[in-house]
C-alpha cells in the first residue's frame, strides 16, 4: 500500500508506534512497519526535504541551505515561510515515533534537525552489509557473495530518485552510486573466487557497457572469459577498454588492467581459479604420497627377495 501525500488520521498515526525505516535507495519514502505502508511525499520539494533530512540525520540544516536545496539555488523572497510550510506538511506525513516524547523534526533558531531515534535507514543497512561482505571476499567468498547480493537487493532504483538536483542530495546520490559500484565489483570478485566464471560473463559484459570508464569491470570480465577458455575474447576486452578510455579521456588503461593483459597473454598461474589451484595442490600431495608408498613397497620387496 502506498500513501501519497495524504496525511493519515491522527488515530491511525498514533497506532503506528513501531520502528520505521527511511529509504533512499530508490524513490525516497518512509516504510511504516506497523501498517505495512510506504509513505511517499507527493510533492517533489517535500521528497527533497525528506531526503536532505535523512542524509544529514542528527545534523542541523540551516534555512539557507535547505532553501538552496529545494529551489535550485534561487529561493523565493518568502523562502523561510515556504520552507516552514513544507516542514509542517512533512511532519504530518510521518508516522508517530515509537519512543514516547520523541520528535522527528525539531525546529531550532537557525534551521531544522531530523532525529532518527530508533528508526533505521536502508542506507545504513546497505553500508553495513557491503562492508561485511567485502571484508569476507578473500577468506570466505561464498559467504561474501551471499551477503553482497543481499546488500544490492536493498536497491529499488537509482539512489534518491527524483531528488538529485540540489547540492545536498546530489552529493549523497553520487556517494551512494559509487558504493553500489564498489559492492558490485566485490560481488563478482567473490563469485569468480567460487569458480562461477561462466555465469559472470553476461553480467560483466553489461556492466562494462553501462560503465565504460570503470576499469575494474573490464578486469573481472577478462578473468571470467579466460577461465571459461576464451583467451582471445579476454584480450579483446582489453582492447575495447583501451579504445574507450583513449576516446573519452585521452588516457591508456592503468597498471592493474595492463597487468591483467600480461597475465592473460602469458597464461599466468595466478589467473587459475583458487579452487583449481587447491585441487592441483591436493593432486600433487597425492602423487607425492603414492611415490613414498611405491618406494616403501620397493624396499620391502627387495628385503624379502634378499632373505629368500
């Protein structure tokens, strides 16, 4: 159910005393756990105001800064009064806090402050899961892939959708976009470590098309192709990356991508999937063990023959 810019009756709001979640990873909204409702301010300025408050929760935002955010740097002459009206409407939309006496938005002498209290945000959940998953990539890639996939599933669309024009929200949206890309890079690194290279190729092809100047996606795609027995295509990916970088920025690929090309050309052992290396080590140990057993059997046979 969606509540679009229609303040709920006071009785209904009073019953909503469970924690809520402020959501920025997609359309800006507040999820009311008690009623299962997504509260979406209908007006673009109220959505931008809510996004600015959540982005700077616990921080005083002065009137001038908020006015610049809502009116694209050209606020009207009555900006303070207009802002006050938008804040009042936003207050009426928000569910009653779970903590007695808690106030979501406080009016201070120079501006306004949002206090999350016991509420959560999808940004905080994403940040924690992303950090946990990235930390586990090298030691437990299967678990890391699961955690990172769960973190990315929190996204419902572009961060702060429809609220990216003002400087406060634009900066936060850029930061979140970068975090999402970093999380995607870690996810596919983890999947490659789990020998899932075949299923990664298509996704990484799309990511290199969507983010043509991001070298890490080309790097991961080259690894996925090489491990799939497609060395020539892996080399072609490097050439594609080089053409795009030169055309757009006038620069050559960085040392990491150049090093990846060298490892593909020379069939570097480092390109072999970790699981394959583990299996090779196991086989080597088994061969050594069989060699020792053969020597022992030969010794016993010689001893028995000599005593006959």
